[in-house]
C-alpha cells in the first residue's frame, strides 16, 4: 500500500484539494496522510485521509518520524513561499529527511503530478515483472 503525505500552507489548500479530487482514480488504493488543518480542509472537499496533528503542534515532526521509519512513499507539500513560520525549522527538517531517505518530494502542482505518474508506472512495471 502506498502512503502519500499531503500538506499545504493555507493559501495552497484549495489547490491541493483540487489536485487530489481530479486524480482520485490515480490515487485509488493509496493512503493519504495529512497534517491536521490540511486534513480537515481536503476532507471538507470530499477527499479522505489520515489525520496527523497540525503542523505547528507536531504534525511535521510526526511525518518526519514516519519517513525515518520507512512508512512514507511520497510527500506532496504545496508551500507558500511568502510564509515564514515559527515552526519553520520543523518544515526544514521534514524536507531534509525526504532528501536523506530518498523520498520523492513535490512542492508544486507539476512535480506532484509527475511523481504520482512515475509511481504508478513503477508499480505497473513491477506487477508485470512478477508475472
């Protein structure tokens, strides 16, 4: 089962919800995991996900720990470049952990789409090789 973390700063939450809603067929069978407020927003738009704590209350750290344990396959984090928050160090650590653990990380709509398509292609190829 694929675990995809989805996070968005406030200004990007509608963009993330739209992205996910338009690609539900692609995401069938995947577990979506989101920080608290992102989870609430995307669920209000009809997309189901697992709720973590809000980012500023430890959600970024929870996801970082999941990455370190090998429990995350993809991270989509639509960031608002204008936002600098007190918990920015938690965000930096999450992004760095993706890099260290070789986890695909998308920070915009286009890269998110390409990463998901690549993952779908990879899974299809692996299924064919097992046959």
